[in-house]
């Protein structure tokens, strides 16, 4: 048996096993789509804040938070290649965990900032002083 036939025989047995368990790899077009979406999802919030396109600041903040959450999902799908098929569904569990952590972090941050603004700003008390 030659070394070439031995190499062919060992590679033939590996073909089926690794093909199904391999993680998904992106193509150039999927990376460009992900990059384009990331640029848009970054530029739109900057534009909204810098131009004051929406008069209500709470609506602007809500839109910025929503676009940030969408950008996280775009990064996970296009750059981290997370889907339900790869790694026996563990990447979907990672996505669910990430969503839960982002919701907790955003909600907690907004809650803390609201209460700091309400309790630390002396404007309300000064206006009633004689």
C-alpha cells in the first residue's frame, strides 16, 4: 500500500462526519451584507441624535435602543454565524442568553438613569424657594 492510497483511504472515512458538524462559514456577499447593515444601523442613530430629526427625546432614545438591539442580532447572524443548525442548537441558546442579558442591561440602565435624573436634579426644589 502506498502512502497516497493510505491518505485517500483515511480522508474518505472523514468526509461524512466533519461535513455535518462543521460550523457555517460566511461568503463574501454575506459579510458585505452584514457590514452594510452594521454601517446603516450605526449611522442612523448618530444622524437622529445629531440632527434632532425627532423632537421627542424619549422616542429618539427608544429608536436608538431598538437599532442597537437589531445590530447585535445582525452581528450574531452575519459575523458569528449563529443559527439553529450549527453546533446542535447551542448557538441558538447563546442567542437567547444574549437577548436576555441585553434586555436586563438596557432596562436596568434606563431605570438607574431615570431615578438619578429624578432624585438628583435640584431644579424642582429650587423653583419653589422664596
